[in-house]
C-alpha cells in the first residue's frame, strides 16, 4: 500500500519509532512488562495447581523419551546423554516459545491494542518476559540434574548467564520482527510453526553434532539456532564456548536488532490497520 | 496545558486479504462495490475511507461529545486521537497525557483480582508509586465494590467492570480522557456518580472526548459536540446546535 503518510506531531506514540531509540525503550520497558507477565503467571497458577510447571513436566517426559531413543540409535551411556539432551530441550523450548508466541504477540492482543493507548513495546516485552519465566521453571530440571550428578557444576557454568541474556536479547528483537510481520501476513505464523518443527530435527538439540558426516556438516555449521543453543548449553556442561560461537551469536543479535528497527520503522504506523 | 489539533486529518483503512501474498487465488472481497465515496482501490488492496478531512482545535476545559449514526467514524476518530491509528492524510498534534478507554477496558486480566488489576493499570500507565495508597482508596470509594475487589474480575457483572474501568481511567487524572460508550454499561446510580466524577475531574481543566448515543449523558457532561456523518465532519461547535442538526432528516 502506498498511501502517503502525513507528518505527525504527536509526542511519543509514533515518533517513538525512531530507530536508535528502540534499544533504549526495550530496556526501559523491561520492568513494566515483566510485572505484567508475572501477573499472567500468577493467574495461571491460580487456575491450575502447578501452573506452568505442567510444561516443565512435558519437557522432562520428552527428555527421557529422547534420551532413551538416542542412546539406542547412536549408542552411548544414557546417563551421559541425558544432561546434553535435557539442556538442549530446555533451551530449545525457550527458542520455540519465543518464536511461536512472538508470531501471535500483536494478533492475540488485537482488542487491547485497538482499545487502549499503552506502548506496543509492552506487548513484546510481555511475550519475552513470559518466555523467560517459563524458561526459569524449566531450569528446575537443571537443578534436579545437578543433584543427581548428571551435569557438572563448575565456575564455567556461570558463563551460561551471559549466554541466556544474549539468547533473550536476540529473542526480544526476533519477537518484534515476527509480531509485526505475522500481523500483516497471517499465513506466516503457520509456515513458521512448520519450519520450527523441521528446525528441531535439523538442529543438534538431542543428537550429537560430532556424529554428523563431513558432507552434511553444513547443517551444523550454518545453523544459527545451534550457536544459540551452544552458548547456554556448553558452559552448563563444563565447557567454555569457542570465540567463534560467541561471535556468531553476537553478530546475529546485531543483525536482528537492525532488522527489528527496520520492521518497526516500516510497519509501526500501520500496525493498527493490520489488526 | 493540554491541546489537541487536527488539520484535515483523515484515516483510510486498508482491508488486507490473502491476495497480498498472492500464493493462490482464492475467493476474496474482489466483488465488493468500489469507487464509491466510502471505498476505493489502491492496487489490489481495498481502502475504506473511515475518516476524511477532519479539522479540530481542542484546549483545556473542552468537553466534547462525538455524535453520529453507526459507522459515522466516531471510534475511528477516538482511535486517531489516542494514537492507535496514524493519520493517512493531514496531521495531528496531541499535547498531554492521554488515557483511552475505548470499549470496556480490555487490559484487565480476568483471572486477576480487582486490586491486582489496579496495580496492573498503574504499572502499565506509570502511575507514581508514592501515591498508590491514595489511588486505591479513591477507587475503592468510587466503585463501591467492597470485597469484590479481592475477587477475580471475571465474576464481575458488565456494570461492575465498567465501574472499575472508569474509576481507573480517572484515578490518576489524565490530561486527555477518551471514552467510547464505556459509561453506558452502568446503572443510573453509577451514571450519576460518573458525571459527578467527571465534573470534579474537570475542575482541573482537562479535555474529555466522549462518544455516546445517549443524548442525556452527552448533555450532562459535554458543552461541545462534533457531528460526524459517513466519516466526514458535519459540524463542530455548540452541543445543542449539533443535536438539532443531528435530529434533522438527512436529505
């Protein structure tokens, strides 16, 4: 649509689309949107006895199943595999929550966006915070793994914290992009859901990346999602991620940031028209 | 000082359909009658002329109601003022803190209690933390909901929800209040209370824009009116004059 857009003198509703300020706003809104997501979580606990922990149980069941199958297929001790696979699935579920919830962030809140004038960044922040809260629930499984000695605890484990921050920072930009694009093109959410299933198989989440044949190594080397899995998983397994892994993850975050800025710039004014 | 200024502002709503993706040709709105005053084409997308050429100047103390038949553009104009829609032609300038209450306040979390929802709105609209106790007391007094405030909002009747939403919209006095039929849901007692509250609220000289089909309500709250018809501004000025024009048969 090429309808000319008039200039707006409105103080911050649309002027806030100024690209360079997106990052600052993301940080400023952090607390507000986290409180919002926290209330959602509280209400979830109220309606079901263990609330979001059901999802954690799903993760635990899935990890056990996959560990059983993988050890059968590729050999290896199930005790060694379960730490690798478990952490992989926990991180993957964060990625998948961010992507799936990201797609529906604006569409799901159509009524609220059209009837109130709070900043739309808060909806993005709510989605990201919710994913973070669910991720924190899943980390309970990590603690169980620690107790049973399935994963080591060393100083290197602390390196997972910047990894998690990077994962969710990149996640918040990805959510911004997906939220806008999926509000405009409704078919995309379904396509992305499909792709995500394929990505789960293709990414070394539950299978060992070292076992892949040389002629298929590109599946691992060019898979950006794998790098994000590794920046969190490797430290928790007691390994320091290589500089290459960090460079790819940071580089990707910079790129998604600028794509988010561009998306915001191109689509912010028309968002309400999409809904 | 709060101020609203619209200069020839218009909103054209595109109707997006799957054609924009053009993967498959599926039945669409292609056969709708176009080329009329209300609908036109831009490429493959249909455009609804929801609002055209509206010019307004509102300043502190202005209490304006929007009148017009269904589909006249009242909600579109409120959304434009709230910054939900960007103008597709002309320009808009809004100075002051806006609180938009369009429809029942959808931001309420139905599983959370009344008190939790007050905290939620306070959080989302950045109410000053130090004055929270005052806000809560004020809302308790106005809504008269008593122990219901400790129960989940989902069990409230429509009127009770309207009370809570209205109380929150006016607790931390915004500079500009935009209301769309929100007050209509309450009983007579609530309507009276809402009017009192708005009058008190106006003691601090702010702008209110209210869309309502209730002539009585408009008369009690507002002094000016904007008469809309088919997305165009027919009249802006004295409320009685606007109602006289509105009641005239359209020719």
